[in-house]
């Protein structure tokens, strides 16, 4: 099982409310929604980075 750590972040109220609505819509906790979205962003960034590397 992956190790989880707790962290505190400050978010604008509107973003937090939007994330809470999205979490409910996706049947996830707020924490799970944030984790899911960060993981998607990380994968997209890593994919873009790999696409820009020269082929040898």
C-alpha cells in the first residue's frame, strides 16, 4: 500500500468549493479528488516532457 502523508495547503475559496463539487460528482473524497487531479497533471507533464526529448 502506498504511503500517504498529510499536508496543509491554502486554496482560494472558489477553487475549494469547485473541487468539493467535482469530488461529489465523481463520488470521491476531496482528498481523493485532489490526488487524482494532481496525478493526471503529473502524467501529462511527464508525457509532454518525454515527447520533447530527441530520438536517438
